[in-house]
C-alpha cells in the first residue's frame, strides 16, 4: 500500500485545480458533428498548477472592508493552531476547498495544518461503500468492513499527533480519529455529504464517533441529523479567482465557443454536470425541445464522467439518443482539467440550467449565479439555499416547468437580467471563499469559547 | 441650546463613534416544520436566536434585494405552502417596529394563529419543502474605524462593510431596546443633531438594498455637514 503524500502549506499553494463536479477521467468530445468539433489543444494535457491567491487578491472583488473584517476576526485567534484532516490531498471538492482555505487561514496567522490519512485499497473500498450508503444506497455492513475501517483509523491515530487547539475532521473516512482527542482541544466533524437519508446500519456504526465531537458542520439544513452536539451550517463555496470562475476576456470566451462550434449570435442554454441520471440530462434535452417550438436557441450539455464510468457512458448514450440528429444540441464530454473551458461556456450562456433530481449543494449553480447568469434549477438539495424563486433564479420541478422557464426567460430579457444581477450578489454575500473564511474563523472562535467555558 | 447655534462642522461629539460589525454563524436547531401547524408549534418553542435568524439576519443575507423578500416565514408560506394571503401578512411584519425578539415572536404567532383559525385545512396541508429552523451565533468585532468628528463619521459610513451598517442600523434596536439605531442615537445624544437622527430613522430598509440604505444615510449626514 502506497501512503498518500501529506500536503504542506507550500504544496497546498501549488495544488492543481480539479473541477468540483467531475471525477477524473480521460477526455473526449462526443463526435455528434465531427466537422464542427475540433479537439482544442488546451484539452490534451492538464494545465500547470496555478499558485493559490492571497487575501489581498480578493479585495477588488469583495471590497477592502470585508478583508479588513477578516483580519479583525482572526486577531482573536492569533497564536491558536488548527488541524484539518481529510482523506485525500487532490481531486474532489473537499481537497479543492482546503487547498484555498488552509493558506488563507495561515495568512491570517491562524496556523493551520492539513493532514491526509493513509489507507490501503481495502480501506478506500469500504469508505466508498460507506459514502454511497450514507447517500441512501443499499449496502450490507459486514463485521469485516467495520474492522477494516477501525483498523486504518487506529493506524492513523498512532501515526498522527494532535497538539492543535482545534481539530477538524472532514467526512466519514477519518471520523474514528476522535479517539485521539486529549486535553482541552476542540474537535469538529465537517460532513460534506448529504445525510438526509442515510443507510441506518452505516449511520448507526458512525454515530457513536460523531457524538464525541464538540460540533458537527453540514452543507445544508436538510443534511443535519438529530445529534446531541451543536450542528452548524457552513455552505460550500466557490473561489472567484480560480480558473473556473475568474473573469475572462471576451476573446477567450469566443475562442472556446469557436472550438466547440457554438454560435454566440443565437441564445445558448447550458447545463454543466457529469453524465449522471441524478442530473437529468435527458430531461434537459426534452425541456429544450419543448421550449424550442417557440423560441430559437441552442443547448449545450457539458460534462464528464462518461469515459471511465460505465454508468456515465450509458447515460451519455441515452442523452445522445434523446438528442437525435438535432444540430442545435451540443454534447461535450470534457476531462476534469477543463476549468477554463467550463468558465467560458458558462459565460457564453444566455441561460444556465441545473435540472437535478437529487443534488448535494450544487456548486455549478453557484458558478452560474456568480457569472450573473439567469439560472433555472431543480428545487433539490442545497439549490433552494442559492435560488430564491423568482428573485435570484427560478426553481422547477418538471420537464414542462423547465421548458416554460426557458421560454419565459428568453422572451423577458430584462427580468432574466435582474435575476442574474441578484444571483451574482447572493453569491458574493454568501457563497464566496472569503465568506467561507469568515465562517471558519467564527466557528473556531465559538469552539474555543466552549473550551474556556 | 448650543445645537442651534454651533455649525455642524465645528461641533465636537461628546463621545467618538466606534464602528463595529457582527459576524454570524448559522446553527441548525431541532425544530422543523412540514405544515403551517408545525410552523406555529415551532415558533412557540424555538430559541430567540432562531427568530432573530429568520427575520433580522435573513434580511442581511438578502440585503441586495429591493423587493419581494422580508423574512423566511413569509417566503416559506408562499413558496412551499402556496398561501399568498398569509405570506403577505407575515411579510408585512417590519422588524424596526420591535425592540425585543419575544415581541417579534408574539407577532408572528398572532398572525399565524389568526390565519389558521380561519383556514383549518391550510394548517394540516403538507408543504412542498421542510422549513428548518436555524439560529444565529454572533460575534461582535471592531472594524478599527473610529469617528471623532462628523467628517470622520461620514467617511466611516462610506468605508465600513454592509455588515457593519446592518449591525448599527438594523440589529441595534435589539441592543438599545429603542425604536432607533446606533447612528441616530449617537447623532442625537453625542452630537446634538436630533433632526438628522430622526431623518435616518425614516429610511425604508425594505424597498432598498443595504448599499442603497448606506447611500441614503451618507446623504442625510452630508446634508447636515453643509
């Protein structure tokens, strides 16, 4: 078994960015119309990692006062130490978020270390199964699975040290590390997954560990459980300076559209998400076809996950069949490093759709709102936290509802523009990395107050 | 009265104004509602911090909206329960008319009780989405900006974040237990500008964004300077 590399602060600053909603896969473009789909050079290899930004870099976006407030909030915590523990240093939303959060907290002189647990394939197979079961999938929890889980947690407990004032354990994989707790240190469990309908046996196994923490942190109110410890809400966030969200020159947007054969002179409706039935891409195609009876538009379905995920490939095939030979439906199966291309596609869009049937928080919605795009999304998971119906976007519950909103927003551009403006402000206030830093500073203060009490 | 004779520019406030701000973390509580009847029960039982969160705080979280958003209870009554008449009544509750959270809680309970007495079926009808009660844990922090003069006060108003404006202008009445705000109190008590203080209290927070409110406050203060 190969131990995973432990990130240091320097390595954090240079970690590669991985799109949050897409697993790592090899790239390809669905050759629906090969004459219009040239493989852009930028796809062939992942771009070089970009060092993460410093606090002052955010000033132009959120204002000097916001940054100054973070410094004041952090002042109380100077000299305190924090440890974050997760199960992976690269790939996925948690690592992506920690790659930005840890350097920013350290820059604020709240010394923050990030450790990654180690484990063999057997451990990660068990924790992957736990992950799916906690999302509600069927699973039979065996004694062997429990032993594997506990054995690796114990190995990590013996290997690691926890002298910090605050320890934050991310997700279920390292949850049993709470047994290492000593002295007055405060421990919080940060759950990034949807626990609204967990597998009872798996949750019953994990729950006694979770109850030993001082607090639990969830991404949505609906994910919280009945627990005897305080439960806090910390929304996931996006980084406005990342490759996926930073401002782009119009020429860069145009270049990507040209590469994919997208006509910017006609309205563009886009859904960005992996090819997964829970994202209902077939429903999006159906809604598009209903809407286009009355309004001219193109549909872009940009996602990944079809190359190495058998189910993703099946869903992609279903989407292609639903699309038929329609020249206005452009399906793109993108590799995970195409953050810039996703950014450009979102910015080129007239409307963005996220017609999910089940969703975690829905960071693709956050990304679209940040870019000021009128957004139509399924009222599931964390999406209603982001979309206040008819104020920051529109919520839909059906293919027909989605089709109607596409028609309405394309024919009422002033209303659509107002939604886009409000959505941008909503993200600026509540779902940016700087707000995330603010929430963590608060949480650390509140946890330490509990220690004093 | 010296306030009538000494020009505003030359006045020295009796005390400086310290600009603070408050930062809030959302705590998820045990209460939740799937019907209006459950909402009423939870409104009676939830901690004061929850009432604060779903009224004062949510207004701050949505400070960029000019219309259509007042408090989370009204929003839920409309979007999840499809009860526009009730939503309208709940939305009409103006947080500035309350100087304590228990009074504010009583007002929501009264509105809901009255509505459900006349609409028995609405009480039990299942909502499209659950209402999760949250509460706000608050930490007050200084901004480092202090006004010793009216000029510095105007400058501070321009510089601080909208969170600080919300802290002093909207949340303040819960601390002061007065139908007022920190800015007006300071202008009245420490600067002697009673009319300016009153003018600030007339600014409508429900039809303007918090940035607009800041702009209006600055204009009123600047008028007093000229």
